[in-house]
């Protein structure tokens, strides 16, 4: 980027990046950081499962479908479409073999 195209705050950004960039990079390469990220990911997943269970329960009490219900129906529809496609191919094969 040409210096004439740089925004007025650019020197401040460069100064801050030089001050914190290397220490942050070094910190993110440690085993402790990897363990922290792994732990946070497990926590995120646990919270997601709890949230989905709670919202599914609330939606079911209101006689509404939850995301898990819609996903199950979608999976069933996909399987049905696959079977229909297979049957259609088999029917076409049989029709061709008669002629």
C-alpha cells in the first residue's frame, strides 16, 4: 500500500502491532494456549447442546418443531429421494431391457 493511500491512523496501527504482535504470536504457540483453546471448544459444544435441548423442550411444549425435528425430517426426505431415484433408474433399466 502506497503511503499516500494509508489512512491517518496507520502509524498507530503499525506501532501497536509491533508492540503486541510478537508476544501474541509466541503465546499462541504454547501448549497452554492449545489446551485453553481445546477446553473452550469443549465448553462451547456443551453450551450448544444444553441450549438446543432447552429450546427443543420449550418448542415441544408449545407444540412446535425444534431444529432436531427439522433435521430428522430432512434426513428422512433425503433418504426417500434417494430411494425414489434408485427406483426410477431400475424402472428405466427394465423398460430398456424389454425393448
